[in-house]
C-alpha cells in the first residue's frame, strides 16, 4: 500500500496559516492591541500653534470650565486648559467649538492633533520641542531627555515606509 503524502495545496494552506499566526502575534506585540501608537513626525496643522508658547499655564492648572484638577490638556492654539475626554470632555468640546486641534496632555506630555486624529512626536517636530521642554520643566523641575538625531531619523524613515 502506497503511503499518502499531503497535497501541495494543503501544504501551501498550512504555510499560509502559520504566516497568519505570526502576523497576529506581531500585531499583538507591536500593533493596536498592545497599546503602542506610532506618533506622527509631521502635521499640517502646526500653523495653528500659538505664537508664544514660552509662557504656559502650569501642569497643575485646573480645567477652565469645570475646575477639575487632573487629566487636563493645554490647548496649543490659545493656551487655555481643559479636562480630558475621560473627565468632562471639555478639551474635545473646545476643539469642536473653536477648531483648535493641537493639545498637550499634562498627564504624560504627549501632543494630540484632533484634526489628524493622531499623536505627534514632540521630539521629531521642531515646532513642538520648546513647549514640550517648558511643560517638562514645569512638571518635573528638569529638562527632558531627548532622543539622539540618529534615533529620530530612523523613526522618521520607518514612518515614511
């Protein structure tokens, strides 16, 4: 009796399934399920930044509307402070009413563009570095550590591919 061998189509299907499993594992490790978000290294809305971001409210400033003390964001267009979408959504409402799309989180000092629906890389975007440095100084009492230019260039080239 001849020994049965798997058909080439079943071998191909098995390889496809293995590749799909590997992709799913990578997505879990690096993708949306992991919580990792790749910040953008450019944004077409930077022209809406306030002209003077060297003087900003402190990270402990309460929301201008509800006085909530935490989870607040600094509008980088008008320098007003509003609470997050996890509190009373005043920053989101401010964006919807005034179309001020750039905001810095006083929780983690990240910058969000509501129009792009994305985080912005404060170290790669030179227009954002000064306000990030000031916010870091106000929050921690020291200058922030910065990635090297080589690291930033690798990150930028990976984002473009």
